[in-house]
């Protein structure tokens, strides 16, 4: 499994951290069906950006969970390596 950081550069107007928490809960509900594990996420409400850390077989599978869970697909998905 690979580790990915996805970046949502533009949230829907008026979206809040609470809305993102709800979307994340939907990701967690579906992730097991695809062998994906959403690890954590970060929200910048002011800039309207969200960053999600996810372990997945590939970037497309990670995106599929977002698409099916809530429709908020990331603008960019980067494969990353965890540092210390």
C-alpha cells in the first residue's frame, strides 16, 4: 500500500470544518470496501482548503472513495513518504 496526500483547493462556498468532518466520516464508512485507510485530515477554513492523508493501493482508488462517499474529489493527489 502507498501513502498519499490529497489536496482539495476549493471547498464549496460556506463549507466549514464541521462539514469536512462529516465528509471524512463518510470516507471512513466506505474505505474498507476498497482497501483504503484515511489516516487524518487538516482543514484551513479561511483558505477553503483540505488536506487528507490516506493509505491506498493507488491514487485512483483513494479518489474513488471520496467520489462515492461525498463527491468532493481532491484537486491533486501526491504519493508521499512519511518522515520522522
